[in-house]
C-alpha cells in the first residue's frame, strides 16, 4: 500500500518550491547531521486523519502543513507558494518506497493561520490540506 504522507512529501520536494527543508518532523534545535538552521524556509507536514473510502482504492488524507521562515511574512509567502502549486496538481505520479504513487489532488481545506511556536520560539503559518492518493502502485 502506498503511504500518502510519504507521497505528498516527495511530491513537494520534487516540485521546485523555494524551501530549504520538507519533512514530517522539524529538526530545529537538534545537534548532528541534518540540523535545520533557525529561520530557514521549512515545511513540516503531519497526517491529521482523513476520510476512508472502502469502495475505491484511493485514500483521502488530511494533512497539517506548518510553514517556517525567518519572519511571519516569509512564512506566509511560502504558504502562498504552495497554494499556487496546488492549482496545477492533478493526477501526478510520484516515486515512493511502495512503488509509484498516483496523487489525484492536493487541495486546501482551511485558510492560513499565523501562529507562534512557544517551544521553538518561531513564528509559523498553519494550513490544512486534503490529499487524494492511490492505495496501490500504478
């Protein structure tokens, strides 16, 4: 079965967004290889439920997308960049560990919220999306 979260992350990494990092967990404040620099343009994506459909071999997952940057303005700019990209995503194939995922759509389901992460001491923008992806490799 295709992992919808992995397919979404790989799609965004290959999309040409002007971002330094995209992952399912931030690496700010850690030590070692791959640490994220404070203020870098980053996207963190987490799965947040979804709607199962037992009759077709596709899954619609809800994702929480957090946009981090050196300022709230730049985080909003990054969020808008992804929003514009979603207008062109329709039946896109993406290579993942389980094979080739077919992503039918990536659509926003909320507006953008400007928030502050107390632990990281960083501004970020939060927005939710629905991703529809095939369960089987194409």
